[in-house]
């Protein structure tokens, strides 16, 4: 099963909405073309990330990761798949919490303090793209106009309301071991929020999705840009809350990062950049008023007798499991 490419700049927004819902309800991963991102934006983001990871560890670790999931995560700290990967993932990361009034609401290493305008620009562009996609998804799910219509998800993702959104730089070190478990760089997992944007570089593939349709691992290969100056198509995946909200119609698929033996042998590094979009903390995870979702609900999914929790309550539970924080 290959990953569909959806052009969100096409004139017929109903067609784009339908294509997006089709991709999100089958593989749960899709390439988005026609966004506002330029190649220069992407280059700027990766340059910043590389400069940071090159710093001495004391400088990177000026702000270590907190239970809120903000800060520097050293190699092997994150355990995404504890059963198969008890040692943790061989990767480093820096997570920026939601940007409000031009900065994340937590301390930053000095290096990032000096880069706030660039970081704010990139983060807000990521959030804006997620809102555009959430509007298309609401359109494709035919959410009733008098219940919020195309804005139903967007109204629960307002940029200035507190949320668990995370902008993340990732660095997978070269590690030239051929053992199969060392090829797995990010253990199999699903994402916690509503939608995830993923930027990867040409020649640094590695992402694999477990297709809910074929039950096989599918490689998400880099797709080059088709328009000069535009960013290459951006990988977007459905995360847990959007799946929960739609009674499983949109698929939050299991994925992982695995280096192929060639990349492993060549001792190649990999950098990726991820934006985890989350709903506002107080958003209730109640079923969306879509006739398509209602049909599934009638068959028993997301039963209404289940307690309705908020996005924040859901996130706290997931983080406690991933980093082993005792809550
Ligand atoms: O680095 C990647 O390509 C994927 C990372 C990922 O899935 C995650 O951080 O949740
Ligand atoms: Fe992920």
C-alpha cells in the first residue's frame, strides 16, 4: 500500500477534503502537497536542529526533559515500545512546548533563546497547516453546519488556548551495528495528539507504518517537491485523539523508525522534525456530530455511557507510560 499525496491547494476543496478523509481512514498517513511551507523554511528548520545537536551535551541538556514533555531527551531515555525495546530508543530529541506570545512557556537552552524569531515562525506555520487540515477533515466528515460544520475541530484547536502541542527536533545517530534490534530507532507507537506533521530529508528515509488494511509495514519514502521553491510534500498522520473522536474512522496507525541495513552499515545519521498538534487542554473527547461517525456509533464504538475525558487528562496518562514518570 503506498502513501497517497493530497494537494490541498487544488481549486475544489470538496475533492481535497474527500481525498484527505480517504487517506486518513485507510493508511492514516498521507503526503500533503500545496501547503504554505517553502524549501527555504525546511532548510532553515533542519539547519537549526543540526546546529543544536552539535553542541556539547552540557549545553543541550541545560533544560532536561520534564514530566510535561518539554526539553532535551538524551539517548535511550524515551521508551516507545517497552516490550520489544526495553533499553529505550537510540535517538536524541528536543521538545518545545506550545508557543504563546512568541515563545514556549518553559526555559530554553541559551542556543534556542537566541533563535526565538525563527522558531516561532516555524511553529506557527505548523499549527496553521494543522488547522487547515482539520477544516478539510471536518468538511470530508460532513459535520453538521449547525453543530460547528467545517470549524468543529478548528474551534477546539485555537492557537492561543493552552494545549499540549509539541514542536520536536530529532537526531538519530549513526550506529553501524547490523543487529536487527539496533536498526529500530524509534519503537513502534502511535502519536498522542490529534494530527502529526513530519518533515524528513531526502536520503534519510526510515519511517515505517503498519498498515491497518494490509497489516504490513509500509516504508514512507521521501517524495521530492514538484514545484520549484515549494517544500517537498509533508507527511501527515492521524494521532490517537482524532481516531477516538471519530470512533476509529480516522486511523491512528502504528509506526516506527527503522534504518535499512545499508544505512546502518554506512553509518548514516538521520534528522527529522515533528509537530504534534493537540487540542486545547479542556477540549472534551466526545464523538463528533458527523453522520458518518454516527453510523459507527450506532454499532457500539465510543459508547456514550463511557466517561468523557478532556484532551489534557488523556495526554497525562500517555506521558506517564512513555517516560516512566510516576503520577
Ligand atoms: O522520526 C520520525 O520520522 C518519526 C518520529 C515519530 O514517529 C515520533 O517522534 O513520534
Ligand atoms: Fe510518532
